[in-house]
């Protein structure tokens, strides 16, 4: 697997993780049982994951535009 393929695979994996964490936060009842601090940390983690996804998308776009 070359660099570009690994980058796209990383993006796909991250999208799946974002989806899973979003589902956990919004749907899974266990989330409501967590401490306020832990819930805040998970929400913050989700936001950073989305930011990282944006960076991956920009990197992929840059490679594709060459």
C-alpha cells in the first residue's frame, strides 16, 4: 500500500470512529451514566477527531490536485 492509499485508508477508519463515537454520545444510554467531566472529554475528543479528518481531507485533496 503506497502513501496515498494509506492516507485514504486512515481517513476511512477515522470516519468510522467518528461515527461510532457520535452514536455513543447521542444514542447509547451508557453515555448518560458517565461523569460530566468524562462526557465533556468525549465531546472534546469528537471535535478533535473531526478537525483531524478535515486535515486528512485537505492532504488528500492536495495530492489529488497535483
